[in-house]
C-alpha cells in the first residue's frame, strides 16, 4: 500500500477559529495536506483554560502545525502575506470584511499569489442583507427551519440537532469547494475565491423537507424519530430499551411482520399499504410495541437481521464506540497516547492518516517562518516585538 497521502505537497494556511473553518482544514490535513494553523499569541479561545482535560480545539486541529501571529500588527499581517506567496490554499472564517481591513482579503492575497485558492466560511455569506451578522450553529439551525421540525411530534419546545451540523457541514462543503477549485486550477493555472456559509449548509441538508414544501406547499412538522414518508421507520420500545427500524417498502413490511411473529398484521386493514401505515402510524406504533415488549432489543435484532430487515439498537455514544462494526472499520485513531475520530473517507491507495495530535500555540512558528525564507534574526525580531510568538507552554 502506498503510504503517501492524496494531498501530500499541498500547503494550506489555516486562519480559522472555533469549528467550521477548522474542520475544513482538518479534513484537508487528514488527506495529507501540510496545514499551518495561524493563531493569535494568546491562542484560540477553544483551547480552554491551561490544564483542561477536554479541549474542544484538539478535536478539529490535529495533523496541523501551529504558528502564532498578531494579525492586528502590520508586521504580523505582512508575515502572513509572505507565507501566502507559496501557499496553495488559505482558509478563513472571520466575519466578512475583517481580513480585508488587515490587508489579508482575497483580492490582496490573489495579487501576491494568483494560484491561491482562498476559502471563506461565514455565518451568512459574503453578500446579502445579513452579511455582517455574526453566525453560530444554533442560529443557523433555527433560521434554516431545522429546529422547527426536530423534536417530538406535537411538541412546542424548540429542539436542535445534538451535534453542530451546520458548522460541520459547512466545513465539509468548504473542503469539497477547495478540492474542486484545485482541480480547476490544473486547467486554468489560477486560483479562485471559494465560499460557503452556516445558513446555506444547514438549508442544503433539508433536501426532503424543502422538496416537500416546493412540491406541495406542506410545511414539515416535528415527527420525533419518524420518517416522513414511511412507517414503521422510527425508534420503537422493546423490553429493555429501544431499537430503530427502517421499513420503507412493502417487501420489508412483510418480512418485518414475519420477524415479529405477527404475519396477520401485514394484511390488516389500515396497515396493508405504505400510505395507510403512514396515515395510521400512531395506532401502528402501539400495536408493534405491544409485541416488542415481550423480548429484548438483542433478541429482536437477531430476528430482524435473519430476515434482512434494516434495524439497529439505539446506542449511547459509549455503546456506539463499542460496536463491533465501528471497531472493525477503525474509525478511532491513536497518536501520542490520545485517540481521535478519523475523517470517514477510505482511500485505499493513498490512505487518510492521523499523523500528529494538536500542536500547542506557536509550536512551529520558528520552523515555518524559516521554511518561508525568513532569516533567524528576523524571526527573533518578530517574536521580540510581539508580532509573532513561539512555543508557549500550557501549564496545569
């Protein structure tokens, strides 16, 4: 197997903070790019307090080298412009216009490096009436409509997805955009400006709910774990917990009833056709759960699996990581005594690798600046005047 990664040789400047932009650059790093994380000398806020056992920063910033620059100083900004001369990609998630004022916007960096792919991730995009607003995942989930149809059927309580999906989706979409722009550069020789936003990345994942509205005018409502178009396709209670089942065809419905030992249910009036099951799903759930109450999740899982009915246990996060399929796929990687979630892409000839854990603030400042052609005296002068920082150690 080739141990060279797919993006080996690609140089990325990561001028991001918090999640969305950092997740984009981490995906590129996992694919083999040399990602240089640029932080202020005080470090990024998600590093938390010194000695913290859990630092949010660590889990979206592995595989990166770290340098510290004060971009509010002209020397700090000029240093970053110098680094951009030989970079392939620049990723940022500042509010629109912020980096332009520092002389680090797309137009300025494209002047010094026309081949640069410049990626911007923002709350709402680079134009439109909300351009200058700050954006967070929760705000995007609310404004996109996702919170209006997430939660229990009939509930009036707003409910967000349990993970920051608009942040993470924006990071993935940004990485896809970067890779597309690099491919385009092979043909044109020029870089370009790539952008996405949290709001659009949330809306992009409402493909069925938006499709339903555009086609019929129907506004999606909360349905708990239920599928909008099929039943039973939801979480169901068993004797010792819950399991989730996906019965989305007549063929699977017949198999499901057979596994339950209730073949008569399959042809009962009101349950005999897919549209009738959706219409009568409340009654159907009561009937099914009365049967499931007689045995455990594991027992029902075995019967459903034997008949080819898609189903799974409703796991906690601890149970999910203990699952034999998850273990077999090797989604956890260990480096320097710590474990991280791999980027879930399998490239069999150029593998995705977790090579290093998260760097400390300014850990690679001297190294990276020296590689960029800065003389040793110039590097030390930058550090002495506070335009750069190096090797700040965390203390317990």
